[in-house]
C-alpha cells in the first residue's frame, strides 16, 4: 500500500468531498431549484430560512468554481443544466425543492432586515430625508453643507428646509451620505435573499413568472391564439386557430349571395325574414332578452278647442 493511500484525508478535502456529494444528490433528487442571490444577507437570516424550510427544501451555498465543475459534469447526461452555468457568479446559492415553487419563493424572499448605508454600495432604492427638525446640534451643519442641503437653526437644533433626495436608485452611495445617515440614525435599505431565476424540469426562466396568476396565463394564451389566427387569415394558410374565423366569413358571404340572388337555404331564411319584416323582430327583441314587451304608452288625447261663446250681437250689424 502506497504512502498516499495510507495518508489520512485532510479536513478541508473531506468537507469539499461532502459538499460535492451533497450537490450531486440535490441535482439528482430534486426536480426544481431557485437560483438565489445573497448579497448583504447575514448568517442569522440564512439560519432562519433553513429552519423554516427544513424537510421541504434544501438550501445549498458553496464556491462557484466547484459548482461550475459539478454542473458541467451533470450536463453531459442532462444538457438542460448547461443553461445554469452562465448564472453561477457572485454570491449565489440554490434552493432545491419538489414543492410549489411560488410558495417556496414567497418564504425565501419574506425575510428582510433593515441595514445602514455603506460607502460605495449601489443604492437599491431612493433615500429621501424629510424636511423638519433634527436632533443634531448646530456644530454638525458641515455635513449638510457638503451635500448642498438647505438648513436653519431652530430651537438649538438643525432643521432641514425641504425634502432632500440623498441617494438615487442604481447610484453608488457617497461617504458624506453615509456619515449623514449615520448621524441621523436612518437605516434606509432593506436586504434579503433575492430569487433571480428558476430551474424547473429542464426549463430555466425568470423568477418574475411565478408572480403571474392563472388569469394572466389565460390572457397571454388567447392573445397568442389571436395572433396565430390573424396571421393565418392574412396569408391564407388555414390553422386550428383561424378555421372558425374562416367558416364564419364564408357563411357571411353565402348569406350575402342568397339575399342578393333570392336563392335561399335553410340557415339564411332568418336573415331574409329580418329584412322583409324588421318590425316583427323589433317587437320580439325585448321578449327575447328575458323581459316582457313593454306596453305602448297611450297617446295623449287631443285637447278640445273651446267653442266661441255667442255674445248675441255682431260688430258689423
């Protein structure tokens, strides 16, 4: 037996092998996974989530180099996993599950923790300092002057004149803004686990699709059917979506020809009767709607003209 075989495995290598085995088992045993981002997420947040999902899902973090290696190896037998490789970058992890993905996602993103601003961090939202008095003494006016914020001294404290947008979404937070927010005791940001993408039974899609309701999916489906029908009618190529419209259009043409030539067929007789006797159908329309036909209102009787009274004399007598 060689010396390499007898040498005990180091603890680091043992942990690495255990992680690889766990990742492989998760890929093999779970049909779905949420690809999560854990920027600025604390260990306590992760622990709470692990406890809440215990027995229903598995959260797995790790080194991206090992993750890429395992996914490349598994993609040989399952090519759909290759789509995950470009997403393995930054502070990412996986939530493996076989349950309802929308419900698991809600639990994953529910835990949010307020956090103070840090210099150089990209602001996830606008930070607005409201107008009004602060607890800072007049000696702190230099911070406001550095940020071009109008202030005044009121009752021995600094008062901000107008609402001020200190940070904008997508811009890096400056050191002056961090110092001012710290002095005001404001924690403007909330950080939590973000679900970016979903892998489900070989399909990779944006996590926002999980927010769609059944009504949204139905509307999108019928919109696509309408587009297919319109294209089929325009190019003259019959499809399952366009055939009903073609049949209706052909029937209208047959009815028009029958009315023009007086060559009747059974389905066109009703339209002929409607043209010949429209009043009959007008009176029947309210009854067909489910209500009795309203009785015609009696016409007002004409007022009798007052007879001229005979006064018994004539002006021309």
